[in-house]
């Protein structure tokens, strides 16, 4: 009974932390939307200003939508099935999306993609989500700017994607919690602590591993390691040629 009470208390604490984080995250864009809508309702702004405010409302609404999508993705599996993917193309597509965020305004991205990297078998939407989360975390770890190094390679027969930053690294005291749901080192209103937990679950689902280590000269490297797609691709999907 005591154990059940402890588990239930833990669940309630996690839900409370999640609710607080989501409230902060959604509260800021909602305030912005309300402010822009009030100014537009006056009907005194010139056409260019109306367009600008409308774009800002659309952007803030999109931010709220992404938060909700993250929560839903954590709670339920993707409806789309896995397919054969090029990990290099995945990384490049994800960076195009992530780099639009203001966190990348002072960030330089260095690429080192292996042309010989085999294909992998996974869900495209989910793997894009993994890449975007890792890229965003790397950029946000360097608020003053810095470099992100993205590398793909073959290690022990697996295909690896490495994302390295030059931030402050991960405190040794919390390394065991970094992939826990709702755990975050970001201030309230910046993160809900779901990103890395979702990434970990997605990578494990495709028999891969998500790991990290602190770099000797500062910063962190996160590594996604996935088995290469076999001939037939699994579930009847076509595998890579010549493998």
C-alpha cells in the first residue's frame, strides 16, 4: 500500500509539474495573440501593420499547436507506419525547420555527413521530431551563440547521428534523469521536459539507442544510433540496394 501511494504521489507530482510547464508555455503566446487582436480591433492600423500583426498571431498560434502536438505524440503512437529513410536527408530537413527559430540567430551549423551512411527503417515524422528536438536543445544550450556540429557515420554496423554543441554540458548530478518524462533544466515557460523523453521512446521503438556524453572541451554530444535497414526493410518495405 505504501508503495502504491508513493507511485500515485509521483504521478500526481509529475502531472502537476507538467501542467505548470504547459500553462507557462501556452500563457505567453496567448497573451501575445490577445494583445495583437486588441490592436487590430481598433481598426486604425495601416495595411502593412495589419499584415504584420496577423503574421504574429499566426506564428504564436502555431507555437501553441506544436506544444499540444508534443503532448499528444507523447501520449499516443504515430498513426503512420515506418519506412526506409535516408538519415542525412532527415537531418537536413529537420534543420531547415529548426533553424527558423530565434535560438539559431547566433548559431553556426557545421555538417559532416557520411555519403556511405546506410538507410534506416523508421517513421519519417517521428524521426524528424527526434532531430528537431536535438537541434533545438543544442541551440538553446548556447544563448550567446556558438557552433552545432552534425555528423552521421557507421558504428558497429549501426547508423549514427551525432549532434554536438558548445554549451555548458549536463550536470553530472542529473545525468540519470535527462530522459525522464517531465524533467527539464530549462526555466518555467521554456520547456515541459517532454522533448528528450519522447525522443528516447521513439528511438527505442526502432531498436536503436539515444545516448549522450559531456564533451571534454565543454558542451554535449547526443547520439542517435539505429540499425541499418535490412533487405526487405522490415514489414515488407523495400530495403537499401546492395545491403
